[in-house]
C-alpha cells in the first residue's frame, strides 16, 4: 500500500509538477490541512531521496536470508531504449506501456527532449511526441552516458536526412566500436565523415541495399532497421541480431505502418514506406531482470515466482541450472523456482548472441558459480573486458582464475561479507546477489550504477525477504543501527 502511494505521488510529480521527465530524485508527500474545518488545502512537500544525493550510493547487505515471494516484470530496458529512438520516426504520438523507472531510460528521454520532442512518463507508460523534433546536436555528455544514444542515428537520418552524433558511452566492458553500424549505413548510400569525436552523416541519397553483418550486432541491426524504414527500395540485413528486442522493434515499426519482416531470424527485410504514424505498444518484459532474480533465488534458496515474463527466452539459463538441485517450473508467462540453496555443478557456459547464454547474465551466473560444487568454466564471447566482477567476488572469498576470455571458478562453501565496487550495471547486480548469500555484512559501492537497469532493485529484494538498504555516502549511520530491527 505504501509503495502504491509513493508511486502515485511520483506519477503526480512527473505529470503535474515537472513536465519534463527527471528520474525520481525527489519524493512528494501530500498533506491536507483543513481551513476553518471546511476548505481542504493540499500541501505538497518535496524532499530529496537518496537518489538525489550527489554522493556515491551504497547497498548495505546482510547475507543469509532466503528469498520468498513474487515479482512482476516490467518492459525490457534494452527494448524500451530502441523503441524510444523509433518514436523520432513519426510526428504522431507513441506510447510505450509498463516501462520501468531507470537511469538509462531517463537519459534517453532527456536526449530526445533535447531534440525538441516531448517525452515524459505518464504513470508507468512513456508518452512521446516528436513532431517538433529538430536536427540538433545531442550533447556530448548525454551521448556518452549510454551506448544506446547511438541508436538514434538511424531514426535521425530517416527523419532529417542528416545527423551529427557523438560516439556513445555505456558500461565499461570493452572497446565497443561502431564500425558495423557505419559500414552498413555506407551500404545504404549514406555519406559519413568523422569530425572531432563526432560522426557526421548525409543521407540525402539514402536507398535500400543488401547488408551482411560480420557480427550480429544488436545496436547495428536496430539502427539499420530504422534508417531503412522509409528509404527508397528494399533493405536486406543478413546475419542480423535475433534478440527479442529486435522482434519488439519490428512489431512497433509495423504497428506504425512500416513493412519489416524476418526479425527473430538472421535475415531481416525492410521495404521502405512513405510515412510512419503513431502507435501504442507494450514492449517485451525484461529477460535479464528475470534471469537475475532466478539466479538470486537459486543462490539464496527459497521460493520465487517471476510473473509477466517469457520463460522461453531464458532457455540457455535453465539449461545451465538443470543439474543444480533447483526446481524450476515455467508457464507461458511465469517462472517458479524453488531452491534449497545448495548448488550442484554447472556445465561449461559460453556467452553468445541470442538464443545462447546472454552476456548480460554472465556476471550474475559467475556469482552463482562461486558457491556451486566443483569447477565452472565460463567463457565471455561478446565483450572482451567483462570480468570486472571477478576481482570483487574474490574479495568475498570466491576462487576465480581468469585466462583471457575464460574464467575458471572453483566453488566455495561460503562467501564472506566484504566492501566491493559495482564497476558496471551487471557487475553491480552480480555483487548484490553474492552479498545476499555471503556471511555477514557487505557494502556494494556505486550502487547507483544498478539503477541503469533495475528499477528499485533494493526494494524488490527487500520485499522478497533480503536484508538490504541503500545509503548515500554522506550517511553517517553505523551499520549496526541500519540493521537494528
Ligand atoms: C546490446 C545491449 C547490451 C548487450 C549487447 C549484447 C542495448 C542498449 N545494449 O548492446 O546490453 O550486452 O547488446 O547482447 O541494447 N561491435 C563491434 N562493432 C560495432 C558494433 C558492435 O565490434 O559496430 C561489437 C561490440 O564491441 C561487442 C559486440 O559487437 O563486442 C556486441 O555488440 P552489440 O551486439 O552491438 O551490442 P550493443 O548493441 O552495444
């Protein structure tokens, strides 16, 4: 009930007080004062929450509790980010339903508001109208705040025929170049120059073409689908990414009047249409959040139901957990996991494009492997620098040996609480999972990085029974006090 209320106030704050969306840095409390016992006076008190504090945030976690309860998923971050970009393709309204409140999404909305569009949260939905969007520069700082800023290039070229965009940022997990995006755009006859760390494109003569990706890049597939959607002729993308977020993009584009087919397979065909119109769309639920919660329940023990999910998208995770003494039941839109907290050996795991094991669950499964029987071999094939979590898990007593892109993890009986650092989003999630299992108290520094991809992660875990609180660095409360019940 309390959560229901604070959500209402947040929605009120977004829609009535602040027309432009800002990630909930404040909570609003409403007080009603009766004047002369007759006239109600509504007073809104705005007070900062931990999230508005400029200091580093920390999770303080006392390990050992089992997780019990159920969680209802919201839309997938990576899908919503691409669909927000697609909204720039039309002058009409686009509504995305059931979206989570995440820093990455807030930044993406800031970017398109910066172009002159009107984008805001309306309750749990995102409402966008890009009629007044102009072909202006995206600030370097915002472009660098997330990888998906670059996925605006395709829609901007389709709408404005020219674009200047800074190279993107995102989690520090590897080089992350954009060569596949650019060479595909060249195949569509887009002229490209580089100018002071920015890419300048001229698409005045853009037309459909045949593209063969050297690697099925998710972002490049999205960019090219959106660039080609209103171009003259037909574009065929071979070796396209097959992730559910690609199918979601195809569905939204087609709902807007596009002619795209083949998403979910390795060949996508885009037949150019004249114009796109608005649409309302419910994006696919977040499989990475689902997977993280399933792994947390497996590690901690307990009984968890994840509702509103697509279990078939996590087949690779279930394959990895099959000898793990966990009891996993899947319905069409739910996953139930029962775990005794004792974990059998894992098979060898290698990340690869969908439907193989997702790289975005690799840090979390590494945390699980740290307390499994035997030795687990995990190979990271998508990003060249995605073992930042290993050194942090070692501080908790994990035994991990890294050899290039492979980690060998010897399971230990117990992890111990420690102070660790969330180097990136999924690294943070993995450390939180490990801390939930560890003996004693752990501190996860830079917990705000977890806000990029998990909405109210600490609240979700607390509602499942975990002992977890979030504090800003300025907090002087001794840890003992925080856990005094
Ligand atoms: C998306 C997801 C990210 C996920 C990744 C792989 C978003 C916002 N992010 O990232 O969470 O981990 O897919 O599933 O949707 N590459 C190149 N040149 C390019 C493009 C990519 O070499 O032009 C390389 C990257 O450096 C990386 C690999 O290809 O090593 C995969 O990248 P890609 O599939 O493009 O991932 P993103 O779209 O960046």
